[in-house]
């Protein structure tokens, strides 16, 4: 029969040897090495004799056992034979284990790198009573460059001896590391003992102390710790052990202490820390106990917050349970957390009053996981190599957020803040909630806060301070998922499915005089993800798809607290919580509704991945559509947004990934002011130039760390460059879209891709069928943007023909101008004139003039900031944007002129008159503001000039490659740059020059002197001849 112990060594272990015995070792000159080898040689002979006896005994028992098994197979075994077989099997198994231990010891003896300590331990373990005097080894220092950075080990030492049957080892070592996180060093002193008792029990003990220092971006951190442990292994192989470890750190980021006490029954871990940074200082602690594979963990923390929204505090409390039995692992988590932020701002009025805003958030979460892994086997000792795994997960979370706004006198404000700081006297409910949370009763605080929300009755609302408000938001989510996989024979497959549900309900109540405003908002979303993958050897691939549906409804009701039906109506509104209920109640009570908003939408994303060895590629494709219909006193506004995009990432293990991604959007609005739209594309690319610049900067700061990080792959140097380009459409641009749809040939001209042509021509047919209905056109083009990456570009080309400047307002926002983008929207794109006109119509001429001055100063700063970054822009959009900024500044200058004229004629409170809108007045304003227009438009010319330079650089870069052995000029890149100059840069440049000339005539200045610089078409022709052999422009 087959020997199940075929893996047992069949003969003595031999050593690699040369013609004259073992090969010499470079350490042979070291006295400690010589002593070790002499002792090892002396001990080896004894072990070889032992092994021969064990092998003979094993072979004898194995042969006898095989005979009994053959008798059993033939049905001839006796009861005594069965008993003998059991005893023989047990003895054979023990001999097999003893043989393996002996073989391992022999291999250790043959290892030239074995030190005195392991040799002494082996001798004690095998029962030697010999005395071995103290011997010293010096460990050599080394420096290595690897994934962990530059690791330097300083020379250390090891002391060993055997006294009275006790093997003792003491050591000292120091290691320093330089990597991308900075520099660190660690020193370790350790000792260990091993002894064998008369009954054969092995007793081991160890102790070590560490200390270290680290210097990095987070500051300086010192660390120290101690570990001790002991174990006892009986002759029967039963081991008991225990250990204790403590580690502490102290640095600019705070202080931490961790303790672990472990024995055969349980493991107990405790941590405590004080942290600081990011506007927060706090304390946190955790404690866990693990018994028989079951973990019970408790965490908690408190902190103080300080930030732009105010100051406050935070706390958390958590529980976690984990179980492990065989291949099955399960876990459960539960947690509570909370924070509050308070801010105080001075309100208008005399005597002084103050607006206090208090925001409280309390949350809780639950989670559960389970996983299992099974391995298919031929029998108990031989695996097939096939493994199957599976897992389940689920979680739920809930939170309540409340915001309270009070308008108090100075005395009331002091009382409120005093109560908040712990001085007592706080009658407000939110202060009682915070008191519970401060006492670490987060569950009670959450219950009370939820109760406060439920108790927001009509009476409580009517008793709010005049100008005060309160809002409550309940949010919840639930997630679940399952996964499965199988591997074996070089093949593998995985599958996963997950889903998520989330909802929020927010109620806001405010009071202004006798009017009580109630806003109820509900948002629901549902998402699911399906995915799978397969692998074969070093190759792999996978696909994952995520779909999310969402819906939201918000309705604002206004009640009068003196209305006899006030309390009943308030209760009816408060009882509405679902989207359907809100919509139905708003439809039944239109007189109570002052505003409502309804949203529906969906998002989808598909990700495909593939890999071969260390190289991986990922592709994503995105789509989505959302519609919001809002109604208020001004009328109904409908917003539709179609989303598309996708991307690609390429990565190599150990190196940062490179990628390109696009997000496109066609967002349209139709309301009382007509139709408008925003056609945009956001592009993100790995920026090689910025990456190189970053590395140079890092190298200057820390040459070694930056080089180590780059060489070892520990650094993540890839930087991203993000840019948003697009076009804003006005109501008149929808006439252009409808007009273009009437011409099938012209409509189809922008689309060259057969893949897009059918959908694009289908859109044309639907627009023609809709007539010149701007509302319908707005819906149609937004729907076309759902999943269509080229929709913004196609629509923009229809609105503005090639080489034209009329139609749409183009824009470009490089990632470096995020702050300027927000200012530009507020000052130029939004109607910044409305507040000025409102003040004028109220006779507040001084306030209006002050606002004009302030807004003009903001525009001047914005222009300066944008001009400083003009080289970030790539096309002519920057110049057009500067023109629009200049025109807004001229508008403000015109209002300032009219206000000053009005005050001069009628006094500080004079009201606007009809004469201000006459042709003569318009001419006077134009003349008075002409110099402002010239200065602003000349800034726009600087933008066009920068765009021209950017396109020239692209062409020059390609022409320089004409004599390059490794590549030739890109005709496509050069043609694109020339086209940009002809169609996107020079047309608006010419139009701006025309505007400057007109303004110069109005101001009585030299037109030709003011209208500079002009496009450099002469040099453009030179480059075109160099590239294609002919001129681009006729001069």
C-alpha cells in the first residue's frame, strides 16, 4: 500500500561539501563564528546518531503497521490486531514528528549564519547540562535600499551563555530609516532565556525595550516601549504562554499609549491618546478583549473643534464584536458619535443684538460581516489546490442634525454662552442635549434631540424669537452585499453584488413677525452594484456596474400664528414625511405653499479592468440625468441635466498610475426669464510637467528622501491637471439651435463619428417637431447629454459657427483658478447689478454708491488675479471672459455716474428719473465710462495674446522635431493649433479691438493707438509656411 508518510526523510541529512569538506565561510575569521562552528560540529555527531535510531524505529513501526492494514483489508485481523494497529499508528506518528524536529535541527547546524544563541537554545532543548561560558558576537552594520526606503543597521552585539542548564541571550541593535515620510531611528535591547525542567518541560522567557525618534512632515515624534513574555512547553507538546507589551509616543501631533496583555485564555488591549491638528484637539481611548476567538471592543473619544463655521465639541462611542471559528469569520459593530458647533454674529439693530447659530449632529451605526473559505482536498493531508470563498456584509446608519438660531440681546447672549461653557442657567433644549453628550450619554442625547424635533409643535414654533429658527434632519442608510470566489489550477473567478438605500427628512421652522414658515424636505436614493472578474495565470479582467436612482421633494408652507386653524394646519404639515404625502398635501393646499421643489434622477457607471502581470488598465463609462422643477412667487423653473463621461487609467505595480478622465454635462434651465444652458466638459489628466516640478521641489527640501521614494516606488508623485471648458447659452441661443435644426446638412456637419450620427440626427428631428418651444428644446438637449460624452461640443458648434464670435459665452477654468471661478460667477455671471438697482429705487443713493465702489474693487482684484494666471489658459476663452468682466465693470461705472448726477441735481435721497434712460443720458454714460472700457478691454487683449503664444508654442515644439530620429512633427497637433488661432483666438480678438476703437472715439482718444496689440498674423504665416509650405492669411 502507498506510504502516507512518504514525505518522511528516508536517510540521513547531508551537507553541501567541496573536495575537502564544507565550503569555507567568509565569517570564518570571527572568533564567535569559529566557536559556533566547533560547538555545532560536536553536537551534530550526536544528532546524527539519534536520527539513525529514530529512522530505524520509524521504519520498523511503519512496516508492522502496513502488515496489520493488509490483514484488515483481507478481513483477517483480530481484535488484538486492531488494538495493536491503533498503538502502532500513534507511535509511528510521534516518531515522524521527532524525525522532523531532528532534521530541522540538523539543517540549522549546517547553516553557516546560525549564531551562538540559537545553538545554545538547541542544546538546552535537547537536554544538555554542559556549561558554556559567555561569548560575544558583533553583528555587522549594513545599508540597503528597498521598498521601505534607505535602511541602515548600525553594528550591534549579542551575548550568549549556558549556566546551570539555562541558555541566556542578550542583544543590542539600532536601525535608521530614510523614506518619503522623513527620518526615523529605533534602538532595541532584548534578552531571552530557555531552560529544560526535570519533567522535560521547556520554559522560555523574553524581555525587550525599544526607543525611537522620527522627524517628518508631521513634526518630531519620540517613542518608547517594553515587551515581556514567557512560555512553557511540556514533554507532551502542550504549550502555555503569556505576554505583556506597552508602547508610547509623544510628539507635535499628540500623545498615545497602547498596552496589550495576552495569555492562553484571552487577549486584552487598551489604548489612550491625546491628538491635535486640523482645528481639533481631543482625547480618545479604546479597550478590547478577545476570548476563544471572540473579540469585544469598545472605543470612545471627546474633542474640541475650532474652524470657519465656529467653535464646538465632538465625541464618539463604539462597540465591535468579532468571532472566528475555523474557516468562518463573523463580526458586528455599533457606534454613536456627536458634535456641536456654535457661532455668534452681530445682527442689525439698536440696542445691539446678536444672532447665535447652534448646530448639533448625533449619529449611530450598526454593522455585521461574515466570511468563509473552504479548500477542496483529496484526503485529510493532500490539497487539490482549489479554494472557494464567500462573504456577506450589512450595515445601517442613522443621524439627527439640529440647527437652532436665536437673536438675543447682549445679556441673553452672555447667559447662553455661559451655560454652554458649563456655568449653568441654560433653559434651551439644545443645551440640555449637549450636557447629556458631554456626560458620554450619547444614546440619551440622541433620543432627547429626536424628541425635541418631534415636540416642535405649533405652540413651540410660535414662541420662537422673532427672526429665530430651528431645523431638524433625520438621515438613515442601509447597505448590504455578498461576494463569492473560487481559485485553483491557475484560474480564478469572483462575483459580487451590493445595494444601498438612503433617506433623509428635514424640517425647518422659522418665525418673522406673525408669519411661521415651515419647510419639509425628503430625499431618497437607491443604488445597486453588480460585478465579477476572472483570472488565468498572470492575466485578469473584471467588470462592475453601478446604478443609482434618486428622488427628492421640498415644500415651504407659510402659516399665520393668529389664524384659528394655525395649530391644526401645523400638525397636518408636520405629519407629512414621504415624498408622495408632501406632493399630495401641497396640491390640496396651494394657498399655503410659498415654494416647492421636486427632483428625480438616475446615475450609472461601468468600470472594466484588465491586467497582465504588473500592468493594469481600467476603463470607466458614466451616464446620468436629473430633473428639478421649482415653484415660487416668481414662477416655475425647470432644470434638466444630462451627464456623461469616462476615463482610462494605466498602472504598473510599484509606480503611480497615469490616467485621463472626462465629465460632461448639458444643464438647461427654463423659467420666467426664458431658457439658459451650461455646456461643460471637465478634463483631468496626469500632469507630467507638474509631477517633475514637484519632484524637483521635494528634492531641494529632502534630496535623499525624495530619491528613495521615487526609486523604491514608495512615493506617489503623479500630479493631476484639471480643466473645465464650456459655453453658457442665453435664451436667444435657443433660437439659433432651432434655426440650425431646420438644415439637415448643416446640422450634421459637426459630427464625424458614425457612432454618434444617428443619435445626433434624431435630436434634430425632435427639435424640429417641438417647434421653437424653448422649454421643449431645453429638455431635449439635456436628455441628449445623458451618456453622450460629445454632447457639449456638438451643441456648442451649432450655437457658434466656425470663426464666429456671436452665440454663447465660452469659458475655460484651469484647476489653478478655483477661487477666481467662484468670484467670477458671483460678480460677472450672476446679476451683480440687482442689489445696486434695488438700493437706488429705495432712494439709498449713498449705500448704492458704496456698493458700486466695493463691487468694482472686487472686479479689479479678480482681473488682476486672472491676468497673473493667464498662461494657465490654452485658448481664446480667457480673452472673451475678460471682455465680459470689463463690460460688467463699465456697467458699474455707468451706475456710479448716474448716481452722482442724480445726487448733484436732487440731493442725497433723490429717486431715479425717466431722463436717466434717454438716448442723451446713454450717450453721456458711454462717454464717461469709455476710459474704463478701454482699460478693461486691453486686459482682455493680454489674454488673447497669451492664447496666441500658447498655440505658437505647440507649433514650434512640433517643428523642432523635424530632425528628431525618434519621432516626427505631429501634423494633427499643428493643424489643431492653427485652427484654434483662426477660429477661436483671432475672431474675438478682432471684435475686442473694434470695441476698443469705438470706446476711444467716445473718449476722444486715438483709435489706432488704443487698439493694440493686434494678432501677429505675420509670424503665424511664417510658421504655417514652415509646417505646410503656404501662408494661412492674406495680408
